[in-house]
């Protein structure tokens, strides 16, 4: 029996059952079954006598004999009732399904182990559909004191693949292949880190003989899983730096120095200077830069991006920045156009709504090299957009772009451009180690001086009038206000209604001509959105009623209040992003979370977290605990987190240890060529075949 064989190699697994297990649980081979681990265990160490039973609806196991079987008619169908007794008393065992099969299977007056949930009715005990094992068979099984329980589905149970049957498949598999299970870690590893060997770990994860052995098996398998993920990520990073050559930006030239000395509108923070130094070191080497830049909303990532692009221009290259929305791309363009207005550097904006004649000119200037900086949206990825010599590509809010989309940026050049991906959505350290472990990571962890922390409050719907009064007070001071409504695609019609209802109630409370109101939502045309945004930016309107289209990138320093309606419907990262839309000027700003009284426990935690801290990384850690890693990363990036047993939230200490061990191993033996690392090299080679080169493009 080979682990690559299909499930049908196991006794009792027909083609139909194998197909069902495959579609329901994603298990396609014997190897998949071996690595499909139980999610909980039942203590089967104690046997009860019938007279010892107490009414607590617990699972129990009893040794006894079935002395009689009878069929009892009911209003609908019938039930099969057995009298089950031991030397201390008797009870009933009841089946509502499978009567014929049970009658053929059950042997009267023969010792059985009955296991199931206890029911108590009319002063007597019973069990419904228990697990029944002949004592003689029970003794022949792999004796596990803790009984494994596997994830299942209703469809599997209805088709006869109960937990007992599934457990039997796993038992048969381990019995047949136990001696041929191959070790994946060298002996010096298992000795140094006191790990169970692979065979014992797999045996005790499925059929543990004690809680202590189960804990050791779990640790061994978690460590191994996280170690090989880290090894793959670190090896990819090494290979990229060795084999994928990047353009060399040798010179810190005229454009960079002139801008830095004469046109920089404020002093850089120490964090910005540190990140800039890391980027300069990358682009000055022959290696290809692949760096993730994390920085809270308002921390000054855009200036770092601009200075990085000036380095490229000083060395004869072009630069580009790609943003997920037209609003954000336009804002980047306006900000950089303003900063570079006194310098002789050409820059253009390319989005879906750029006119054909303008687009044609951009394509021409880009190919000739006359155009130095191109800012845009997904429109940059079109085949017609060809650069003369692209030196650096900056991707903003990179989690909003799919991997395949980002790879197109690589194909614009003979050599890949240096890549800088930026995010204002803080990524917890544990997640960064797992998902972006092959990237170099920079963090801007301080805000520019003079920024005041946004004051955060949570209010209920019943406080709406006092919130409106507060808005009026701020508007009277010459300030502006955002009022944001949720936008969840599945209920877009309902959200649109909420937005329009809200707009009408605000219009009544803030009537024209004393107040002017802008409205922005996803159903509007791009030019209409832009018109409303510009009115708000110029101060022609005091209130902006919007959906989350303003979540990323809208920069209005005069806006001092953010009111978030139905705040319980937003995720933590969204709330954090929205809060970042205010507090961009020198004056005190406020964020008001409005919610209903009916809040789930999770919603309360989210709102409380937002009120208690403005630290994006603390918020991200709470978000990770609440939602889990897969949901945070989104489907396109959660592949590396499809873990069999480890959990990057709960197993942080194992993850850190596994990464440090992988770093130390590769520093001593980068090619894994030493004889003692042969097992690691073989396992790594198998795993590396299954993954593509996606990590090379961030």
C-alpha cells in the first residue's frame, strides 16, 4: 500500500464512498487521510456499570449483553428497541434507522461495548444509536484511551460514513503503512528539540495513548508544518536575491537631493529615514528588491514612495505607482504633482476614465522614456501600457490586487522592476512571518510630529440627536464632517436604501442653504464621484455622506469629524482605515461609532477595541484573533495558511521557534547539502514542486 494510492485501496471504501469523502472533506489519497487530523478527543478510559449511571446526558461506555430485540410501531414508522444488561441492571438501546442491518449484525447474549449519549426518561436510562463493538473486536483495535473525533458532514453521516466507520479507515491505514512512514526531520533535530519521531507522532495524533503523548504529537506536527513553511519562504527569498537580478541604482542624484533639500514640505520622521535607508540599500545592490512597507494611516508612506521613485529617475529609469481605486490614484497624482511642480519631472495619471486622446499620448511618452512617473489604477496592467525602462513599481494597498494581476507588472520589462508594496492595513507579526515571510518588511511606526490623536467614542442610535448637535458645533467652527454607511455587496440594495434614508434625514437636520451636503456611493459614475469629492475638498460642502468608497486615500485636512453609521457591521481594519480619514490637519479630530443596542459579543469587542486604542498593530492582533488568518488575508493570499494542524494565532511561540531554526539552518547550510540535512532537503524538494513563483511578485 502506497500513500499516493486512492482511498479505494482501503477495505470497505467503494468508489462511491471515496468520491463522497473526496468531495465532502477534500481527501483524495491515503496521504490525505493520514494527514486529516481529529479536531477533538473523547475520553474512553472509564467503563460504567448500569447501576452507577447518573442523569447528566454525558457520553458513557458500558460492557453488557443484548438479551432481546423488539420492533415498536410509532405514528411515523417504527423503532428497534434492545434490552441491554450487565450484572448490575438493564437499560434500553434504541435505533430509529437501519433496523434490518442492525438485526442481521447484532448477536444476542454476546458481550458488547456500547458507547453513546445517555438519556433519562420515566426513571430509566437509554441510549439512541450508540456505537456497538463486540468486546472481542474492541480488544483487537489500536487501543487509544482518547477516542478521535473527525470533522464530518451531514451527507457523509446519512450515507453511512459515521465517525466510527471513518475511524476504522484511519486505523486500517495506520496498521498497514505504520512501518513504511518516512521520517522528515533528521535525528539531531528530534533530539535537540525533544520531538517525537514521525511514526509515533502520527499514531498518537489519531490514537493517543495518553494526554501527554497527544500533546507531544501535536507539538511535533505543528513544529514540522511551520518549519517547512518558513524554510520554503526563506529559501525563496535567498533564491530571489541570488538569481533574480535587479537594476542597480548606484547614484543618489540631483532630483533626489534637490527635492530632499528644497521641496520636502516637512522633516522626515526617524522611522521614514530608517525605511528610506533600507530601500536605498536594496536598490543599490544587484539583487531585486521585493519589500513590504507597512505604515499606519497618515504615517507618511507616500513621501517615502516618491523619494524611492526619484532614486529610479536619477539612475535613468522610469517609475510607477498603482492604486486600487480611481479616487486614491487621483489623490496620489495631485499630491505628487503639487510636490514636484517646481522640478523638471514629467508625471501623468492613467485610469479607466482617461480620455482616448490623452491615453494615446501617455502610451507614446511612456515608450519613448519622456514620461518619468506614471500613476494609475488597474489600467496600468493593460498590454498597451509599455515602459521604456521601468525601474521601480510601487503597489499601494496591495491586498486589493490579485496575485495574477500583480504579476503583469513584472512582464513590463526585460528585468523585473524593483517592487515596493505598501499597506496601511497593519499586518500582525505572526501573519507577516507566515504570508510575507519571503519579503523584506519595513515598518513606519511613528506619526509625523504635531498630529493629534483622533478622539474615539461609541454612541447608540438613541444618541443620534446629540451627535447631530456636535456635528453642527464643529461645522460652526469651519470644520467638515464625514457620515459613512456600510457597503456589503451581498446586500447592496439594502445598503443603498440605508444610505439614501440617511441622506434624507441629514438633509432635514442640516437644511440648505445653511448647509451643503455631498453624497458619494458606488453606483455613481466616476466623474460624478470626482465632482462631489472636489466640492468637499474645496470646502463648498460641509458634510460628505458616503459609503466605504472613501475608506482608502481621501485626504481632506479640514475634515475633523467621522460619524460611522451601523458601526457594528464594519470589520476592525475598515473602522481603522475610516478613522484615518480624519486627524489629517493640526486640529483635534473625532470619530463617532453609532450602533444599535443589539450587539453580538464580537461586535462589542470590535467597538471597544477601537475606542481603547489607535495603534493599528494592536487592532490587527485583535482582528486576527476574532476572524482568523484566512479571512484577514482573503482567498487569493490565504494559500500558505491552509494549515493541517498549526494555527498562526494560537501557536505563535512554535512559529517563532520554527522560523529561527530555519534561519539558523540556512545560515549554516544554505543549499541543504550536508549529509545530516538530507531528510530536510528531500521533504523541501517535494513541497517546492507544489508551489509556484507567486512570492517573487509580492
